[in-house]
C-alpha cells in the first residue's frame, strides 16, 4: 500500500501543478506530495526489512532490498531538490512566468525515477528509463538559452541513441528467459532464479546491448561527453537530481542484470566491468584536473563515482557488493548536497567560472563553509561516508585478489581528491575580487542544504541498524561469492 | 496444406526483411529531409507487414496488435506530430550535409550489415526457427545502420529519424524473438517511441527559434577547454 502511494504521488502532483487555479502554488504542491512520497518509501523500506519484499501489484510493482534502497534515495533527493528549487528558481531563473511548467515536468521526472526501481519486469524498466531521459531533456533545456539548448540536444542524441540498443538487449533477454522454459511473466526475481539454465550466449549478448545502451545514460566513459554539459547547464535543482540519482537508476538496472550473469557460468564478465569502471574513473580523474567550471567539476566527479561502483560490482564478492550499494547511497546524498552548494555559489556570485570565485569563505561564510564540507565529503576525506565505502571497496578488492585493479583505483581516487581540493582551495581562500555586498541566499535553499547535510554527517561516523540491514539486503541481490 | 502456407508466409517475411534493409540503405543514400522521412514511413509499413504475416501464421494476437500499433504510431502519428511541431521550411527540399559522402556511406552500411550477420551467428545456433534466422540479423543491421546515419548526419530531423529507424530494427528483431511480449509492455514501448519524436520535435523547434539553424555542427560552444599547461 505504502509503495503505491510512494509511486503515484509524484504523478498526482504533476497533474495538480498543471491545473490552472493551482499553478501559482505549484511549488507547495510539489514539496508536499514528494515529502509524503518520501515518508511512504521509508515505510516501504521498513516493510522490506521485515518481510524481505513489498508487493503492490504482483508481477508489475514489487520491491526487494536493492530496489527499496533506490526508491528511498530517489524520493529523498527529489524532495530536497524540490525544496531547494523554491528559492533558486525564483531568483536564478529567467522564466519565472513558466515556473508551473517546470514543477509539472519535475514531478513527472520524479515519478519516472521512482517507478523504475519499483518495476518488477525488465521490459517496463526500459520504458521507465526512456521516460526519465525524455523528461530530463526538457528540464535541461528549460532556460531556453543557446547553451542550455545545446546541452539538451547533445544529451538527447547521445542518450536516445542508446534506447534502441538496450531495447534489443531486453528483447534478447526475454527470448533467453522463454526459450529456457520460463513460463510465467518475466520478472527480475524469475530471471535470477533461472540464471544458471538460460543459454549463456544469449545472456551475454543481452547484457552487452543493455550495458552499451544504458551506459550512455549512466555516463560511463567514453559515452560520458554529454554529462558535463547537461549537468552544468541545467537549472541547479535538476543538476542535483541528474547527478545524484538519474545516473544511479540506469546503473541499478545494469547491476541487476550483471548479478544474473555473474550467477551463470559466464562469471568472467566481472573482470571486464572492472576494466571499464577503471577507465571511467581514470578519464574523470584527469578531466577534474583541468576543469574551469565548478558545476562541471561536480559532474565529472559523478563519472568517477559511477566508475567506482562498477568496479566494485565487477569484483563480485559479497563484501564488494556491500561496498557498491553503500557507495550508491553515499554518492547520492553527497552529490546532491554538492549541487545545492554550487547553486548557492551561483546565486550569490552569478558566475560559473572557478577562477572568478575567490575568498568565498570571507564574503559568505555559510556558502563557503558548505562548499568546503561538501567537497571534502565528495572527494572522499574522512570522516565522511564516501571515505568509508571507498575504503571497504578497496579492502574487498584486495581480499578477492584484484591487487593491480585496487592499486590503480586507489591512485586514481587520490588524483581526483587532489584535483577537487586544489580547485576548491582557490575558490574558498585568497583575496575576494570585489568587496561589494553579495546577494543573500533564499531561506528554502539554506533549509535544503542543512537537511541534506544531516545524513552526510551522520553516516560518516555511525551507520544506524536499519540502514545497515537494508544495505546488507541490497548487497545480497547483487550476488557475488 | 498448412506447410505450404507457412512456407509462403516465411518467404514473404524474408521479402519484407530485404525491403527493410533496402529502405535503411535508402535513408543513408538520400540527400533530402523529406526523402529520408518517406523512406522511414515505408520501412515502418514493411515492419507492420512482417508483424501481420507472422502473427497470422502463428495465430498470435500480440503480433497482430503490434502491427496495428506500428501503423498507428510510426506511419500515422510520428509524421503528423513532426509536421505539426516543426516549421514548414525545415522540410522543403533541404539538402543534408554529410560528414562522409554517399558512396562511401553506402559501402560502410553494407559492411555494417555483414557485421550484424556475423555478430548474431553464435546466437542463431541455439534455435532452428527460420524466422529468427531472418529477423535477428536484419534487425541488428537496421540498428547499426541507423546509428551510423545518426553519427554521419549533422542535421536535427535526419538524426531523429535515425533514432526511430534504429527502433524499427529492434522491433523487427523483436517480432521473431519476443512474439508474446505482454501487451502493456508493447503499448508502453510504442508510446515511448512517439514521445521521443515529440520531445525531439519540440527541442528542435526551440533550437530553430533561438539560433536559427538546426545544424548540429553549429552547436559547439560547450566543450572542454585546453588544459592550462598546453
């Protein structure tokens, strides 16, 4: 029951925002509906912890540990980004008379993001992921400036090109399932039960197609070129959603399929995942060194983290799977915080260039302090949660004998850390360029930042029992040996 | 004479497969926006024909529904939606600039079709079904050729049609390998395809209004700057 509410409320909110008399309070409707959706997804997670899974419509809408975690992350980030959008869009957007459209579209995006992990059938996951892409394209180009439209166009062509490729992948998967006697409707659960009897050739081919098709949407190198453009040109609340969870959701589908392959005799594919993941981390780490725009910087850091999660999944052990899901959780909460902070910097100073921001900690202590903390957290410094999950991934890699991969990964993480801290150092300290009084950040933005910072602080030093059990449950679905 | 009928239908299916491949080549070889659009509509019609043939032969309601959905979405809805959302001059006898000239493009498309045959040959070993042996390689070839025209063309509408042609390829393979896909999934996929056309159409209109061109090559403001040490 709670699951149905969590999934359908964003859709209802989109409808309400569209109704003419309610357009002026679109922000309130969005925040209200999404917070209830967040509360009900916590209830769903509780139900999953008790019973192992929660079923709303059998065969269509079901969640297990892994999907409950993703649903929870999606509704958390979407709610906070909606709160942040209130003040940000009023002050930072040129399109104030079209704001109801923004919220309408935003709710549709939130709906698509929540429903993908809740779908039990892989074919519907494809449909949902394409819907996410379409709604996100419209939001990236929302401002209508030439550079925003250019970013939206690049995003559209590259990621929609992946759509037919992954569609064929899912059709081949369906063929594999049915040709090996899977009688009832195809679900993730049924697929993993059948993984050892499906023809390995078909399974490999299906995985390859889905990996390429969805890899464009995750932003894995070398298909990442749209990501920094889209994530830097979109309105900042959208960047938080895109970077924080929109990349995680297709990756969730890839990991689901990877778990099915790893359970079949074709386990070698794990090593390929390690190689491809390392390639993404490497590309991102070196691009971070030369980046000039702080929103692009956080976007490249997303490519880095997606690569790390893929590497962890490729190690294919229980410990590494735990590290992978923990990294997913920590990346989502930390990266959205980073973009809220970047949005505040943009609101106060009106520039995206790193070189034009100097001495922020003196001109605006709140924004500067938030930037310092979130960059330390996203770069992986202790005592923040990303440090813990990266450390556990490296340790799990060593224990499973992937010594070379761990050495490369550790080096690249250090390069990325140095790159981020060097850029942020210049922004925070030094002499402010002008002494003109800066614009005050709206209250809703400050609220969103404080709320988003709470889990980042807590999870770094203490993982509450229920969170730990949910992560363990989610890691079980990723398999491994 | 059920056997003779099946053989005839499989022959007709192979014929529409060949014509689908030919229309894919046609899209690569055409220089005008309107021509590319016509080839796409013809290709979708052959796709629907193949769904009707196989659906009739195997008594599959799903495939007959897929045929109807294809006609409704791709032969009627998408051309209509694009006509409505886009300013007329985008259609009028426009020549498309192409990165690689047409004879070499056709040669590359031919190589891609042969590559598709090789790529799927290990999969075909798992099944004796003659329809899969025809549809899967041709479907994959359609996807690869569509992807090629997407990369080689630098104009909005031909790029969109490239994506839709790739989708046709996936559907054509799907007729053979996933004939009893649940109807809800099929409908959802079809609606998704129409939405892709709508979203790209709207985006293209906004781009023409703001920048006055739909040449993707003109959009190059966003890129990585050279590193400071160079």
